[in-house]
């Protein structure tokens, strides 16, 4: 690492691996021209997000896509072009590799955390200077670095500037994602014109140029909370209705009798399958003992195997039906157990989201998809509710709606 050799699998955007030495970087002029443009735009006052937007509008492929197009690899995995991201642009503008210096150790793998990758502080990087031809001059690189430094100092100086204004709890923290790129949306604070109150907007600039022309996806937190609250409360009400229906059906003698009948049938089929398995094990020995010839042995074996298959299929059907009937026993269903504490709640809370929701995906047209917890248990509950309605109808109980 200290020798200044390139140790990565793919060269940084703007460079390529030397054909003579895979540990040596050489300039890729096509990509290097784009790198120079990025630094020039930044020096002209363009923001990081503005640079990403411009690159996407020009139709320039993102580094991962460009690398796959120009330097094909053996991987057959399809590569999704999500465009240029702000984070990628800033990382490139701060990378000393464009000064001709080799940088290694910028990240490390943590086996104790499931082999996750984490960034390493700049002080811990291994930098060997003047190992390859530079793309950017030291003067331009330093000027861009100064711009970032000033911006960072301004951010920390103004951080907490409006703490006296009333703010709201981040109820949706960790739940909101972009449907297009799969990344988490960022909650951005907005100060009113007269500095009277704070609002928030969820944004995603990562979904990039293909769909959003680099402008990103955004939705007001108030709109998002209103929609999520309505959907979650509707789901809670639905769960309460299904529980009530299932409780009434489960209390009927006809349902209890069906459960006992299915239990008896399941037990019978298991015993028959076990009996056939035992007979198949002894069948060959009986043939060897001369109790019947080869033809009779084959006929008997096929007959037993056909019977076993029939019993197995029917056992699966009975087991599935018994599971549906068992779902009518309310304590067995995790979906109901999770939703019951929130029956009648009118206000969306973080506790409610943590218990009931997996994630919230924001679509391109500001529509959202809410993925609830316990999907399998919910589907079992729906089937159980349908079974319950049929039972109640047969018993003569009229269901409203």
C-alpha cells in the first residue's frame, strides 16, 4: 500500500489501469475531460447538486455505468443507471488522486459488523504523492477545497441559528425512501419568510438524471404525514373489524367442530403415510424372500407410492385449512397482536410506525406506498376473515357491509 500502487478493482473516474501494469493509473482522456469540467464548474460557483444536475442533463453516464460501458467485466448483473449523485460529485472534487497522488485506505471492512464498509478519516489515508499523471492542478484543487471549507464553516456557524422557533418531532425518521433509487429521503428544514415557523420537506437528489433530471424527488412533510396517517388509521380500523368478525365466527360451535374434524383427518393421514412408508421398506425384503416375483413387486410398489402421493397432497390441503381455522384463534396472529394497542387512535405516532410499518416509498408523482409489518400474517387474517364471514352467513348472522 505504501508503494503507491493502485490496489482497487476499478480505476477512479478519469483514469484507467495501464495495459502494461494493472497497479499503475493512466489518464482516460474521455473521462478526464469531464473531471476537468466538474472542477471548472465548481470554481465558477456551481453547487455540487448543480454539477450533478448538469451532468445528468448532458446525458453523461455516471462513473459506475461509464466503467461498465468502456471496460466490460465478467459480471452479468444488470446495472441500473441512477444518474450522478451529489455525494459522488463531492467525493470526486475532494479526491487527491486527481493531483497525481495515490490514495489507499479510504475505507475499511468491519467483519464484526457483518462485513459492512465504513469510511476512514482523512488523517488515516495512505497517500503516496506523484505516482501518476495529474488531471487537476494543485491551484485549482486547493481553490475548490477552500470553497468547501468556507461552506462547512458557514454551516456550523448557522447550525442552531433558529433554535428558538418551535419545531416538530421527526416521526418518520428512518422510514421514508425513494421508490426509484431505493435510498432514504432526507428531511430538510425550511424557515418561513418572516422567520416565524419551521416546516420540513423530504427530498431525494440521488434518483438522478434518468427520471428526475437531477432535480430530485421532494414531498412536503405535512402532506406525507397526512397521507401516512390516513392509510395507517384505515389499516388499524380494518384490523379491528376483521378481529371482531373472526371472534364471532370462532365462538360458534360449527367452527370448533370443523377444527376438531380437521385435526382428526390430519392425524389419520399422517398415520396412513407412516404405514405406507413402513410397508415400502419391507416390500423389497418380502420379494427377496420369494413371497412374490419382480412383476408383482413393481406393481405393488407403484400402488403404494401412488397412495402415498394422494395422502400427502390431501394432508397439505388439510394442514393449510387448519392453519386458516387456527388464525381465527386471535392470540395466534401477530398482525392483530401488533395492531390491537392502537385501536381507536386518531394521531399518528412514532411508536405506531415502529410497531406497524416497515418502510414508506415515495413514487415519482408524489404517491406513496406503505409496506406494513407481518405481511404473511395479514394475508392469513384476510383468508380467516373470509372464512368467518362464510360461517356467520351459514349460521344466519347478517353482516353489515
